[in-house]
C-alpha cells in the first residue's frame, strides 16, 4: 500500500510511543487537516479526534495454548456543525484525500439533519485549558511476548488446578495487554490527548464434588491494572479463583423469604453503577429514570457519601478532561445521603437547563463510603452485621428497570446464620426496588475493591425478597 508523503513525515517527525504506529505529532496534523477543511466548507464549528489502539490477548485451557490474538485499529472521527445541525463521519484511512472525504460526508449529513437547539460544542468557559491537563500516569506499556503471556496464563491455570483435587477442569485462563492513544481538538479552542493502557490476567476453574451425581461449580477471578507490575501474581489469581469455586460445592435451594442481603464488594459496585445510570443526563432528560428531580433529595441514608475524583494517579476512571474536552474536578455526588450532583454532558445539561459536569463519556473514579465504616469492618465483620440472611457473590441477568427502579436478578452465594456462613445457595432470585435498596443500606465494609472505575466495600441492604423453592 502506498503511503503518502504527509503520513510518512508525520510518522517519522516524532517517534511514536512504545508499540504505536503513529505519533502524537501525526495525530495533531491529521486533526488540524480535518478542522481546516471543515471551516473551508463553511462549517460553523467542528471537532475531530484521531485514535489508535493495539494489544495482545492469549488464552490457554487444560495446559494447552488455545488462542493468540493481536489487535490494531485506528480511527479518525469528524463532527461538523452548521448552526445547530450536526453531522458525524468516521474513517480508518488517514490519507489526505480520505480526510477530505470524511469531512465532506459529515458536512453533508449536517446539511440534511434537522436543527437541534441544544446541539453544539461545549461553551468556552467549560473547556479544559491546555496548560491544566495533568499527567495522571495512565500509560504503562507492557512489552510482553505471546510466549511470555502464554506462560503466565498457563501458570495461573496450573495454580488453580493444583489447589485441590476437586478442581477437575477449567474454562481456561487468559492474559491481555492493551494500549491506546488519541488526540482531539475542536474549533472552540480545545486541544488535548493522552495514552493509556489496561492489562489483565484471569482464570475460570471448575470444581467437582464426588458422590453428588456429577455436581460441578464454576467461578472465576482476575486482576486488571494499568501497570502490569501491579497485577496480582498468576498463582494468587489461580488459587483464589479455585477457592471460590470450591466454596460453592454443595449449593442448595432455599425457601422464599425476606431477609437482609450482603452484596460482595465487586457486586456492590454494580449498585453504585445503577445509581450513576439513574442520575445521568441522558436518562434524566428522557425521563427514563426512577430518580427524576432527585437533586438535593435524600436518596441514601445520612451516613452514605459518594465521591468522584478524575485525578486519581493511575486510576481506571481517571482523565484530565472529558470526551468533549470539558474540564473535570473532584466533587461529592452524594453527601450525607443527599444527591449533590448529576452526571451531565454539554448536551444533556442544556436539555435540563443546567451546566455540564464534565461527564461526557461517563463518570470518573466513583467511591461509595459510609461514615459508619471502621477500619476493622472486614468481610468477617460484615457477615456478623448481616446476622442471618443472604451473602451474594454472583448475579445473573439484567433485571434492572431504570424507569421504575424495580430490581430482580438471579443470584448465588451463601446462607449466613448468626454471622457465620452456613452453606452455599444457588438457583435463587433476589428482588426489590432500588429506591428502597439505596435507603436500606445499613453498612458498607472496609473490604474495598476497585471494580473498574468504581470503588466500594461490601454493602449490607436491610431487606430484600429472596425467591427460592
């Protein structure tokens, strides 16, 4: 394939970062080409972003290599505004002719799109200045070879299989190393971009119980970090996954009942995600949320706070600006149980008559905490607080209605009596309404776990319906 002289100069002008084919300087030039052509065509405003991602994924099963996949993708996205009409187009061809065609396509779409009075780039006062874009240490390339990645995955699976004779099978183990970078700019003055990485190791062992007519239980665990040096060891991931699978052997059904429910910390992050979804701008202006007009209202007990911090060094939800180039800042989203802020982009903020919160693209590093939590409130102490009830470690299905707040999920976990695990339970459903569940949070554990961009300990809800046999 013939490479244009401009592309050759851009790629050679500034050395690309480790593992990338294109440099930051090349992306800046590409974006500037797009914006200049959009203005030449008569666009009122325009924005463009260029990105590249690459990585390696390796999977093994039963001691044998299964898959080795390398991915590399690139994209240029262009948005053109003609007054309050908007058009968007994308291409993976970075040649000058392709850039012009893509801008023309976005321009033509805008010409035939109906006007939207809320459409437009962010207001100038909200844009993150170039000199206030901190380095958050999000990029840690991992130069792992496919052979080394396979060796790590095999070690992880072997550790799981060697944990106990009842670990008899495996759905496999995997190692992934991914990285990407982008540059974005628009005609309101924003310019910025950065590189990021995400690496992981995972395994899913299967435990079997002799004499129980072939009963098998599966569980899984993983470690995911921006810096591979911070990953848990393959042996630790394998052993913990195996212990989880073993603990589920002998699962029973239980009679339908109402009882307190303790959500394991990774699952509790899902409750935090449900809140973020319910107070996101899109759900609010479409009136498809059970938390409409909740700003300033008591949604959680007074001991609950939720904080957002985009500037956590190395955080999975960290960013120096949002997807529109809007400035971001640490803030309290919930304070003393009251909703102190929504999650708004420029568009959703205009629809609601409010101001953007810098959340185009989602939330940044959310932490749910209780003012009652003490350093000693580990999982054992949380089980004691549960007393008699259900400790949930797996949820299935997508049974959350964000319009009504109704919540119904398949579940498995453990029945707890007098603060001690009595036996594993399976094939049950837990049900309630998120409004009542949020207000019914009695305690949050000190056993905090960072699940993606959300950090929370185990969460005790005072009462839910558990449907069993």
